[in-house]
C-alpha cells in the first residue's frame, strides 16, 4: 500500500525566502506525482505534474523534482510571497490502479 | 478558473439520512474522481468514473455510490450517513487518454456536516 509523507507539516517564513517542501513515498512504481495548493476551505489547484519518466517540472517561481529510486519529490518555491500562504499537497499515482494517494500537506505561512 | 463546479457548497444532514452531491466537469473532460477530505487530512480517493463507468474505487463502503452522466457531470450519493462522514467532498475532472495520466482539475468542494 502506497504511503505518502510530507515534511514539514507546517512552516512559517518571512517574505523573500527560498523554500523547499518535501514529499516521500514508499512504493517507487509510480505513474506520476502532482503538487497542489489548497487555500483554507477551498478546493485544490494543480501546480505541477511530473510523469514517472520525468525528473523535474518548472512553472514560474516553482520547481518540482522527482527521484523515484529514493521515493522523494521536492517542491522549491523561490522568493516566497505572502500570497504563497496555503497548504501544499503532493499526490502520487501508483502503477496498477491509478488511484492517487495524497500526503497530509505542508501548511505554509509567508509573513510580510 | 478551473471550470469544475460543485453543488451545494455547504450541507447539514442528520445521521441516517441520505445525501446527493453534484459535480459539473470541465468542458472536454471524460473522467471524474471524488475525494473525501477530513479536517487536517489529505484527500482520500472514493472512486473514479471514466465514460460513465466506475473504473477505480478506494477503501469506502458500498453506501458511497456514484453516477456519471453522458455530459460527464457526476453525482456522489451517500446513504445512511454517519457522523464520520462529515468532511469536504471534492470532485476532480481530467481528460484521460490511456497513454498518459493527465492533470486533475478540482472543484471548490461541498462541505458536509452530519449531526
């Protein structure tokens, strides 16, 4: 059974810092890994999707990397802004079932 | 704007009642998935529908059922509601071609409270 862990659970940083959020998974036979952002009480917004054959994806100030062999992905946020404050979730789709498994998320606060 | 809409936004029910939640997929998408997200947790996969047929199910009892319609809108039905069913229910649509798993686009969710 796939298990997804996100570290840290919560993070509070001053504006302008570069951040690294971590996601680890136990079964490396994945189809893809997706990073989402969730604002309080809202749905999820897709940030980046990495297919199993890819090593990284970039969008603006966001960069996500994938290392299947070690069961890890990182989301790098450059020059953080208060508007980046949200919960960041990673979801892994595992081979055979396509059922995604989510981590519990990292709650990020960026203060001015 | 993702194009995925859900109704209602909030709902209060009592134990033992039945509830139907609705989702309208993004235009052109053929797949819809439903998730349950308890407070402070990540979303838990309930099931997925592809072209009106269920093609994947998570660890949820049969009282959780669904439908996908020809226009790719969808319903989630929950019978015999329990207190633990209180959660945010999310639907997500995507265009699945079978070759590559595509990005899922989520709706804003329906928050269900069971008293």
